[in-house]
């Protein structure tokens, strides 16, 4: 049996992603609970993520806002919602340009910018993602994601010399 195999077949494969492939958008209505629970889950006790008065009066922001680890988790969800369970994020970088506040409807949109197969046979897709809230561009992200090269491949089975994100 191939060491990169798995019984699950509900992931996209590299041949289903090419430069220009548009990922399905993901929209989400952000609430104060979304902001606070994300901060708590990442153990971020800073008051600008749960204390309205602190955020608005001391920091001068419009409201409490999503923290960085919460946004990272949303990017990961967006990517793996597209790839399915065999998609494996190798690298991800993002830049916060504006805050995401309760009451915002954030929308994730992504496009594959390129694909390749590395020397170990691992398939990769490069993805560019943006997060908007209304007419504001809040975040941009680039990710390098391992995708199965065929129905028998599983990037999660790759170890050491076969995993070069």
C-alpha cells in the first residue's frame, strides 16, 4: 500500500485546482460572541477583544474586534472548507489592514494563483485570499496548501523528507 493513501475521497485533488480557480466565498455575520469566544479560545485576555468601553475609549476603535489568532483560525477554516480533509496547509501569511467588528458581515474570497508538484511528489496550490466587511478590505492572506495528487494520495501521511512546505 502507498504510504500516502487514505480511504477518504472527499477532498479535491491537484488536477481540480489551477491558476485562476476561484474558491467558493464564505460569509459570516460577526457578533460580539464571535469576537469574545475567539479571544478566549486563544487565551488572549487583552481587553480590546472583550471590553467595549476599553476598546472605544482607550484604544479609539469603533468596537471590540477579532484578534489575530481568531483571524488565523478563520483563514484555516476557509482553506480546509475548500480542500476537504486531505488538504494540508504548509504555509500561511496574512496581513490585517482593518479590524473586523461585531455587526460586520465578513466575506472570505480566494483564488488559486498557481500549482506545482515538488521533488517528493507532493502537490501544492498557492492561494490568495481576502477578507472584506462591507466595502472595507480587512485582511489579505497567501497560503501554500498541499493537495492530493490523485485519489490515493494523502498529504497528511507525508513525513520528514516527503514534507517540505
